[in-house]
């Protein structure tokens, strides 16, 4: 059940968006509008922005996870395929197949760790 505060927050944000967006301009840029509206809300009504973000947090996190999943799914699937091929080759007598897969996997993980470490120092 959605409470009255939640409903009021959603209605207030919708009214703000309707007021701030220039619908008459057929070439309006949704990202530019979003940036401008967020900046304005940070200055003029940070409470509405915070309440709206809180009310939509689950949906926003779900969208972020979905985007991440869509971006990384091919690499994850390729990794599984490469592993399956290495196992099959190894079972067929290729003693280097699993070693090569493990070396490649280790190198990719180390690169990710280095990238994460450098991003946290920025």
C-alpha cells in the first residue's frame, strides 16, 4: 500500500517535471532537462528531491542492476563458454587448456582489482 506522503511526493515531482520541461520544443534533450531539473531542485527544494529519490530507490536500483546485467552478460557468458571449452579440451587430453584458462581468468581478475583500486583513489 502506498502511503499519502509517498503519493504526495510523486504528485509534487510530476508537477515539477511538467512545469520545468519545455514540451513544445520537439528537440528537447531528456538528459539535459534531467540535469537542469536536478540542479534546480538541489537549490530550491532538496527535500522533494530526496523524498522522490527515496520513494523510487528500489526502482532505481533495479534499473541500475538491469543495466549492469545487460552490459556484463556477454562477458560472463563468454567466460562460461571459455571454461566449458577448457574443461572439454582437458578431458580430451589437452593438459594446457585449463592452465591457460586459469591464467587468463587470473589476469582478468587482477585487472579488475587494479581498476577498482585506482577508481577508489580518485
